[in-house]
C-alpha cells in the first residue's frame, strides 16, 4: 500500500475508493496490519517536523501502551479476516471506533510554535507553551479538541459535524471558520478573535450562557466576564509567523506576554517604566534577553536573571 494513501487515510482526506482499498488491503494479512500501525506512528511523528524553528525539541506525548494493546487486537482481527473477509470488515470497523476514541497530545515548548492538520483536515497553529489533545479520528457526531494555550484554527467546513474547542473555562463552537483562541491554564486571561465565519462561546459549566461573534470581533474576559470588542489590529496574531508584534503596549503588559511566550517570570521593580508604552516587532526566536536589550534602546533600565534563569528582575 502506498504511503501517500495511508497518510490520506490517517488525516481524513482519503477518497471513498481509497478507504475501501485500505480496508481490503488490511484484510489480506497480519503483516499489512503491522505495517498500518507502524506507519501511523511515523505519520504522527511527522506532525512535529512541520515546525519551522527547532523541530527536534518538539514532543508528542503518545499513549503507546494503549496502541500496543489495540494493535494486538487488530492483528487478531486481520487473521480472522483472511479466512472470513465479510465478518472481519464488521469487526474491524468496531475496532476502528476504539482507535477513534484514543487521544493524542501535542505539546509545544517555550519560545516555539507548531503546525498540524487534524483528521478532518482542520489546520491548527499552536503557540509557545500550548497543548492540544485530539482523537485519532473524529466521531460521527461532533469534532472535539481540548486546548491549553494559544492556537489559530482554520476549521474544515462540515455543517453536519460541529467543531468544538474545549478550554478550561469556555467552549468555542463552530462549523467552519478562522479564529484565534488564547486560554492558558496558568493565566486567568481568555480571548477569542474571529477572522472568518461565526463562533459561539459558552461557559464550560453553564452552556445556557453564550456569546456569538461576527467576523472582526473578539471576546475578552475581564473581571470574570466576557465582553465583545472590535479587533483593532491583527499584528498580534502574527505569532504564527514566529513574530512578536505590539503597538502602544504598556511595558507591564508586554512583559506579561513575554512571560507566557518563554515560560519565565518577570519581576518589575522599576515603577517608572511599568506603564511606559512600546511599539515594535521581534522574532520569537531572538530570545527573551535579546528582546530586553533592544527595548533598552528606547528606555533606560537594567535587568538580570536569578541563578535558575527562570526569573528576570527589571530595575
């Protein structure tokens, strides 16, 4: 079986004829089932190789023991299929439903970003320190993923199967659209910005409370409540290109963004600079210290790291 066909089968872009050919190929021998399982692991590893920065430090947290258990069961099914193909197909379908329920977790380290395509064809960009959990295959009813961090989604349109992004406090429901979500569990901030289509945001523990966004609108949580605002600039969403963009941003807010990006703590001990506003554009790959040095060209201050290099003091 061609690798391209199997990869199309994995990411949900295979034609009905290709899907049928894969099923028939699997029923021919146990070796084909082993090859499928091996190729699936290779396919998942390729997701991380799409990162334009340091691809080697991205990690996929796999549930390998669960896969091995399911793999043994699938091998048994394949053996039966070689004798009674018709029965095997029905059992195979049941086992594939088990595989669909298995979850994958992709984590992006500090200062990095990643891009992956979900099984339905949805394109997702993940910002630094973001984690997404998604199934091997989406169920017949709804497409659901879990997000901790920031992500930009281009959802594949499918009116019959709604797409839902679950965050710690809110759920974002869509059919087909482009939008940005920021929801880190170690931060109380939450925002969703809509570029195309329509989304509905509901409180996770109170589905009756919802807000609907139109294009060029964003929902921002302030003091525990969501408010809808117009998107006044799109530069800040260029993190997908590896850029950190800001305009007339107070130093304190800018440091908060850098904390999120690089996974460090910034302690501002210089009150004079706290509300000083800055505008600029940096590459995230430049690193925290280089950015702070460049900002020193506009305002005088000193900074130093503690011994663990996890805390930076601004004086």
